[in-house]
């Protein structure tokens, strides 16, 4: 159980002298954030209606092997956006997995072929299971190819196939890895393919090569964010795409700009937004009440 220190407890634990010493020390030693090396933290915040959510997540890819802990851990604070009052603190692991998979499913609902039955999932951790469950809600998935550096994880999720072969036979490809080197390239594209790229949630990560992005219709969850930290970011940096080349944002697709033929190739660049956290955390909070 994570301890919660309320205001009265803080009053008992801290003095102004403690704080003066601590603040002086932190400024003297350097106020810039240190590089952790083994992982990173990110903060997302958004307001929807009368709810505000602020999420702090740690993303440490080596956790499962090194410590037996999840790759992603964190907390969401849900607050009343009209009064500023904190309403609840929620564990972020399940919410992050579900809301990320839900966004991919929404994109697939509008951009994947209606008869899409075969899916390849690259990266078979917690997120992969949520992605598969979500995809089965919007498309008649019958066959699942799974690829992971840990073969046992892949076998637990679907049929293990070489990457090239699996993608060639698939209608949908989901990438949810921590890769910093692209592993899908332009030659992997074929008519009708829908790719949801989920793993690149910071500027160092990359799953899709710039050449692939340039040869597909790219839809971003949030354009400005994808242009600075998603696979789109790398395509722009490589000079093969600009913001103007992007087909649209997910909101544009939901409002009517979707697939018009079975030959179109779409990439959904999913970087994750706190809007998703607000929506999903609010459901959990209301049901808890």
C-alpha cells in the first residue's frame, strides 16, 4: 500500500528550517533533472468538462527482468476542475494500458478494413493483451501472429512467425515495444494495411522507419505531440515528411475523414494524451462512488 501523507501529517513532519536547508541544497547541487539511464518519467495533464487528471508515469523497460516489476508504474490524480479539489488517486498501470488500447481500437474502427481478420502484434507485454482485446471489439479478428524477444511471451499471445511473413499476411499490425531502432520499413507495406504504432512515446523511441511513414497516410492522436515525440517526429527530422503531409488527427477521422478504399494504407501514430486518462479515470471514479 502506498502511504498517503495528508496535510496534518505533513505539518507534523516538516519545519520551515528543514525546507530552507533542503531548498538551498537542491539549488546548490543543481536544479536540472538527472538522466536516469534505465528509464524515464513523464507527466501528462488534461481537463475534460469538470474533471482534471494529472498522471505521472515511470517507464523502465528493464523492470520485469531486473526487479520483477511492471515496465510502467505511476499514479493519476483526478480533481474537480471547477474547484481544484482532489477527488481520487488511482493506480495508472491498468488505466494506461486500457486507454492506449482503446485509442488504437477507435482508430481501427475508422481506418482498418471492415473485414480485417489477421493481426500481428510486435511486443507481447501487458499492452499487447489490451490491444488484442480492444481490436476484437471493432474487427472480426480470427488469427493472431505474435512477435517478441521473449519467445514464451509471444507463444502465449498467438502464433509465432518471422516479422516479414507475419506482416505480409496481416490486415492490422500493432507495435508496442520499447525499441529505439525502427524495425518496420517501407517494404513491409501492402495495400489495405493498418498499423497502430504505440511504442514511440518519447523522442528516443522509434518503431517505424521514416520511409514507411512517408509512404502511408499518417493519422496522429495529437499532431503537435506526435511531431515532437512519435514516429512522425523521426520522419519530419529525416526530411521525408512535414506536418502538412499528415492525413489528420484522430478527431478528424472520427468526425468523418476515414478510409475510402480497401487499398489505402494507414498508420496511426499513438503517443498518448491525458484526455484519454481523464475519460477512463472518470469512469473508474464514478463507479467507485
